[in-house]
């Protein structure tokens, strides 16, 4: 769990569903924005089913939120495996 990324998510100006999904993603990362115990970029990205259940959203809503978070610059595609990861800009963004 990355408390720092979760705090950053709370300070973003995003629609409620996107912000909540970002919080859930932050709960599944380390402080470098890497998913899973191996801390490799994109490793063990939470499944759509997991995100649907945790966020109380439909599959389409989860996908739409993920796409919107990517467009907003909070998430980006890992060039190695085309999986979503937290963007470096978001990870390095300083809380003021």
C-alpha cells in the first residue's frame, strides 16, 4: 500500500469514480507506483473483476475510468508490456 500515492489521489481534481479507482490502485502499489509484490512495472495489475468489486462499478465504468486516468496523466502504458502503471509524473508529483 502506498499511503503517499493515496494521499496524492485524494488531492487530485477528478470525478468521484476516477478518484476512488485511483485510491484503490494506490492501495495496491508500492511508493514507486509499482503493482504487486515483485515491484516490476505493471506486475500484478489488479484485475478488472477486483476493481469492479472494490469500487462498486461495472466493468465498462472501470474501463472508462482507467482510460480517463490515462488521458489525465495519472496512469501510463508500460512500453515493455503495454500494461497500465502509475505515470512517473504522478509518482514524482510533490504534495504541497
